[in-house]
């Protein structure tokens, strides 16, 4: 049984058991698509089936796409990691944030991890308002001295720094530098164009949450006062259509294609050098997360974690709070992406199962080559 069949069997089992509603999975190995699997429905109300072109709200999985824009700009000599954000965004210097650099933003050490209490989903769709709030915010710590996951703020901080430095929005840069050259301009978005909203899968909430709410007053409660990635939020047309680079919407095959291109396996599309790729996956921090109150590890704009729970040392990508995932492994030349519309927070059952299948297949292949 090849990997396509193994993953298809697993996805059907998860859907038949009620664990999933609709799923997309794609695996690209050394530039070749070795699995492109779909299953279930994109819209429970209409019965619309999932297709390879169905767009899925991917939550924080999109943060890695924002980081990728920065690295591609750096590769082209159009952005410096040590650029002071206030140098191009003067208002951001308020309250001692004048030392924050683009590197700090990518590494979640800028000290601006949360939006003000009372920020609404409507506010999130107003780029200028959110950026003004962040410019005037007091940092939680002296920039660069601590690590803390910037859940809601990351995309705006990176996006506005990039816009001020280049004159282009981060969505324009994503399209012009990455997705259009790869032929997937309609399949990866921070804000979905109106003409494509009909292709978006409708998120559904589980009957009961498997993740308990954070304790009142805890770091997690303080860090996430606005974004609760439930279906009602994820399905809002204004949220889907707005530039919110801390989250995004994509297909599994497109996400895997972006990572395959970063690995250098897509002919005629050069995104980053081998040296920069290694730096992107290198661990920049291991220790306590000052925001989430847990032990954490972080690479250069990406998470080193993978759903299977292993840290091979060459993996970089991002997991989304709704159970989506996309990543690449430099050592084995593989890119993996899993999208879903069962919005069960922190549930990586499907992504983990797929990731284990990929790892097992590669192990078997390696053993067969010996």
C-alpha cells in the first residue's frame, strides 16, 4: 500500500468515526506530490464535498507564510532582519519599543504579545486601527530579553513593518513573490478575495470542547482575550476577507508546495538559499514562554514542532490552533500539510496520524535503500 492509499484510508476512518468533518492532506517529497488526499464535506448544510481546491481557514498555520515573506525579502536584499521597526514605522517607538527589530518580531521576543482587552473581531478587520493600537502599546518586557508567543499581534507587526519598508502589503508580497510564481495564487491567502469566498470550507464546532478554558488571570487568559478560534469567528466573511496575517486560509497542496519551494525542490522558483534555509529551521530559543506559561521552542519565524511530536532538528513549520498543520523537513526533503474544518481547539489527532504515516513511509524507504 503506497502513502496515498494509507493516508486516504486513515482519513476515511477519521471521518466515518465522526472525528472529522472535512479534510485535505498533501505530501510533497523532493518536489513530487506523493499524496494529495481529500475526504468529507466542506459544508455540512449543503453537503458540498471537499475537493483539492477547497480553501480551509488555517488559523496560526498562516504565521509561517508571513515569516516566509520576510525571509524571501531578505534573500532578495530588500529587507534586513536587524532593521529597527521604528526606523520605518516611527509611531512604534512609543514606550521604549524603538529597539525592536524585524528579528525580534520573527522570534516572538518583541514584547508586544497581546491586543488590548475589548478588541473585537470588527477591530481585527481594521488594519490601521490595530496597527495604531500596537504602535501605542507598552511592551510586556524589554524587547529582545524574553520569549513569548505573539498569538494575535504577530501578523500585524510583521505585516506593517514589511509594508512600511517596501511600500507593499504583506498580501501583495505573498502573491507576487511566492504564490504567483508557484502557480497557487488562488490557494494561499491572509485575506480571501471576495470571488473565492465560495470555495472556503465552513468550519464546524465539536459537540464538546476537549480543551478546558484557561484559568482566569493566567498567562494564557491574559494572552488571548480576543481570538477564540471557534467556528462562528472563523466563518465570518469579514474575517476571512480581511488581511489578518496571524491567521489565513489555504489549501493543503498549496501549503505543501510553498514548503517544497523553500526546500529548493520546485524547478525555476528560487525562494531562499540553502544557508538561509538552515538558519530558518535553526532553534533560536528553548525555555519558558513568558506569555503562555509553558516550556517552548522556536525557530527563526517558525515552530520546530511537528504533529507527530518529534523534533528531528531539521523541521520547521507551524501548527494552527484549529488542528491544521504545515511543515517541511530539510533532512528528508518532505513537505506535509493537513487542513480540516472540525474546529476543535488544539486537536492534532488527524495531523499527528498523517505525520506518523509520512515518517513511517520514509523510514521504510530508507531501510529499503540500505
